[in-house]
């Protein structure tokens, strides 16, 4: 009987964003605009870096990785959410639900690790400028990028496997706008202690470790900047870090939810998750473009203009 029940759930029903009845059309066009801006902005940065030899440096190599991640993160759930809002299509297959959970943790973990590597890159560039290209050579950059993608795939595989080896024999209604581990695991007909322990450990230890490493990198960077005698050098060093600090702050901001009382965390989790999947991937390319003369010059060159001298 248990085996029969285990095979009964072949799909899930996503209820969507709570308390949005009557606002579906407004939300659809708003989310669609954000999503299209995300795709356009990140594709522009990716193509600009590939097309301009001046941008074939470690910093822009990692920025290309970030652009790919932002496109992926926004594409995990937003297209399905748009389908839900416009056509009231709330059904998602078991495979689709597994894919959402896997890629959410795969790409989210990769982005977290990537920000740590980018902080290290800025540390080497500012504190060891004469040895920067020797330390951060192509082989090292490729190794770092490959390592974080592979490590994140292991993390995502583990938590996804633990989630879907549980038996699902009751309700298949997910009270959320996407499949997430905790919303899906609530529907399981078995003890979820191991899954919850592993997941809480991973999503707690990995971001906290990354945050501490980034903090250590910027502590050393600030120390190096303060020792600079040239005002121009100080300004250039600070400017190159400003964009990275901005996107890191936006990315790690939602993790402060764990310090809020449980009742407040439950209220904030939906807007924070929506912000992370919709707004953050869109503003990242804007932040890097608005504060970066090289990227803006490359984009102008793509439109047919000339790259300014010097």
C-alpha cells in the first residue's frame, strides 16, 4: 500500500504568491517587465565582455559568470509564475518541481561562492597590483570558476535527492509560488529530520562562511587603500570595489531574516524571496554598468560608437 501511495503524486499545484487575489494582471506585467530587463541587461554585459578584448581580464570573467547566474536564477521560477498569473496554470510536474529545487540551490550556492571569489580577486588586484595577472592567470580563474560550479552541483544534488526520496502520499498543494525544499517537504508522509538538518546546515554554514571570507578580504583591502599615498590611486581602488560591495550587500541582505523573530520572518519570506529572484538579477548589471566606465565604453562600442582613448 505504501508503494502505491508513494507513486500517486506525479505533480504539484502551486498556489502562487499569497494575498494577491485581484492583482494578477498588474503583477503579470510588472514581473514580465522586470524579467525582460534582467535578460536584456545581463545579456548585454555578457556580450560586451566577450566582444571587447580590453575586458578579457579576471574581474570581467567572473562578471560574465555572474550574468549567467542572474539569468538562470530569474528563469527558475519567474516564467512559471507568469504562466500562473496570466493563465492560472498552477500545475507543475514532479520533474519540474525537482528541477526548480535543484537549480535554485545550485545557482544560489554558486552565486554565493562566486561573490567570495570576486572579493578575493579585488583583494589581489588592490593589495598586490604588480603580481595581479601572475596570480590571477587564466588557469587559476578557470579553476576557481569550475570549482565553485562543481561544488554547488554536489550541494544541490544532495538536498534535491533527500527531498524526493521522501514518500509523498497526501496533499500535493504547495502553498507558495515555486517549489522549495521546506514547502514541498511539508507534504511528505515521513520524518524530514535528516533533510531539515542537512539543509539548515548547508544554507547556514555556506553563506556565513562566504560572508566571513568576504569580510576578511575587504578588511585587508581597506587596510591597503588607507596606506596608498596617491589620492587618484585611492579613488580608483575604492571605485573598483564599490559595485561588488553593492551587489554583495543586496545578495546577503535576505540572510538577516534568521535574526528576526519567527513571526516576522514568515511575513517577510515571500517579499524577500520575490526580491531575490526578480529584482536582484536585474539590478546587478545596472550597478556594474552605471559605475564602470569600461563596461559603458564597451556597450557604446557595440552600438557602433568608438571606444574613448585612454
